[in-house]
C-alpha cells in the first residue's frame, strides 16, 4: 500500500470515530441529562428555565439522542449515508452558531458560549475529517 493510499484509508477509518465521539458527546453531554436530570443541567450551567421548560427539555433530549445516532451511520458508511455525514457537520455548525447568536445578539446568558464553542470547534474538526474522507472515497479507497 502506498503512502497516499494509507493516508486516504486513515481519513475514511477515523472519520467514523470522530462522528461517533460527537454523537456520544451529544447523547451523554446533553441528551441524557436533559431527559433524566433537566433541573440539574439548568442549575449546573446557570441557565434560565423552570416549570414548563423541563417538559420541553426532556423532549429535546430525546430528539437529540435519536438524531445523534443517525449521524453514526454516515461516519462509518460514508458512501451509503453521505447526507447523514453532511448533516452531522451542518447541523452542529448551525447549532453552535445559534448559541453564539443567543449571547451576542439576543442578550442571553453567557453560559451558552460553552455550548457554542464546543459545537463550532467540533463541527470544524468533523468537517475536516469529512472532506478528507470524501477525497479518499473519490480516490478509490473505499
């Protein structure tokens, strides 16, 4: 195997791992806490919300957990689930930028910057691996 082929297969192989870690961050970092301990999450990160918002947090936790699992297929089976992989990057970047919007333009709590930074940085990392994995696929390294 040439050095270039080894490099290409690296990107394909590790793209799935990067997506998996991102999905696990979503599920264990927000999804499950939203479902099982929403008030703890609000209190820990000094976020606004009481009463009715707990119900919506639980629903958001379920949605985030289920949607995050769909990204994993695009990470490990890029050819078959190409759009899942693209959405994994696009959605993470959009949500990350939305957290920044809330702080800088909607005057919300600065705690949202933690989530925005994590999403944007991880979105960029995921995008780099996705682009490299797509190039590896195009080079015939599938």
